C-alpha cells in the first residue's frame, strides 16, 4: 500500500513538473512575441524615404542620396511633398561590390503642415577649391492657416562632409509678380563669414524661375504694375505714425483687371466713383469723371484685414474690418493727395 502511494506521488510530481515547464515555455514564447512586436513597431516608426537625387562621388566609390519621407511624397511627382510633417535627409553610402553601406546621414529640412516643392530644373553640381558641392532649390508654402507667405530655400551641400548652407528668400505672390515670389533674401551670418559660398548661393538663387525679377519699365516704381509698392512708399509711417492723409497715384491702366477678379458684393458705386474691395487685400477706386484708377488702401494679410465698405456721402466711404480688429473709419475721397496730376 505504501508503495502504491509512493508511485502516485511520483506520477503527480511529474505531471506538476510537466505543466510547469509548459507554462514556462508559454511565458517565454509570449515574451519573445512581445519583444518581436516591440522591435517591429520600432522599425515601422522610422519613416520610409523616397529618393529625390542620387549622386556618385568623383571616383564612384560613394553615393549621396537626398530623400524625403515617403508618406509625404505625391504619387505622380517625386519632387512634390505634402503632409503634416515633411523631412528631407541626406545620406552617404559606401559602395561595396553590389551593395551600399550607410556611413553618414543628416537632416536637411524638417517642416510641418506645408506643401514642399523641389525645382526639378534648377540643380547644380560644382567643384570649388577641389571640393564637390551640390545645389538645389526648395519652395515651402504653409497649409491651412491662411498664410500667403512663400518661403524659398537654396541649399548648397558639401558632398565630402555633408555640411550644408542655406540661403532663404521670403515673399508672396503679389499683383505685379503673379505666380512668382515677390520678396527679399534673408540675412545670414553664417554665409557672411563664408563669402565664396555666399557668392555661389546668390548666383544660383538668381537663376530661379520662382523669384520675381522686374525688367524694363517694371523697374520704375511709377509704372502701373508697381502701384502697391508706390502706395506703400508714399504712405510709409514717419516717426512711428501713419500719415493722416492718404497719398495715392492716378493710373490710366485698369487696376481692377490687374488686381484680379471680384464679386458683385465687393463693389460700391455712385455717379462719381466705383470702389472695389478685394478679399483680405486692396481697395481700388475709379474716378468716373476723370476716367482714372487709383488705389485707396493697399494691404494683404492672412486674417483680420478683410473689409466691407459703403458710401456715407457722395465722396466718403466707411471702412469696417472683419472681427472688429479696428474701429470703422471714414475716408473722404476728395481729400486724397495725389502724387501726379490727371492727364
């Protein structure tokens, strides 16, 4: 009887041990699976990159790739990116028979909520003092916040070290520039301390089709396409205070047509004047007696400067801004000072 009890105890002990081993194996498997899942998640979190430029060095032993995050790339244009986050990186690879080994990488650009376009026709490889450089151009335009600004970056990359320099140009599409960017280059102390690089970048940037470049008559501020710049010049604040009387200029050319389309509810007129207010933009007048056009208000913004206008007398208009950003005020069209005399 005692022997039977001992046998039963041995069998029970074996079953418990077997069950414990299986549980241990199951726990180990679960840990392994969890570890694998974590690793997979880690890998998936790294954005896949879409190659924009691929350049070999002079002896073809290394490859430089400039890439953008694939989830921001558009399907039909490898030079256009649009997403909540857009990043461009540069990577250097060592060529080893048929394979490439990553040896260096850096971030060229990182921006949120923007449309980012690379000029597919403006890029340059150039050697300066025995150093290989690659230059290309990027346009960034904010999405969804009403910002009319356009931000150009002209990037010059040292292909040996991957150090890069950037020249920025900031502006917007104005009445005179249309589809090109009307603005200015930004000051850059790094470029000031590298005059050779600065010179190359400015020469490269000035070849860009994106930048507005006045020609011929357009260089004269009195030319009608420059009416915005002329108005700003004539009405510039002095000692921090805006002038009490508006200075304008008469033009025989149709400023309504130049300024663009408008809706019927943006127009007021009487026997003497026709006035048009453009959405978050200029107010343009036409004197029916003189048969001449003139800017009344010149301004442009993302929000806060949309206006409604109405006649309060034969020669006076009241201007009211959206969201009451400033008090309504009255402009007497007869008191506007003109910088030229009607023909």
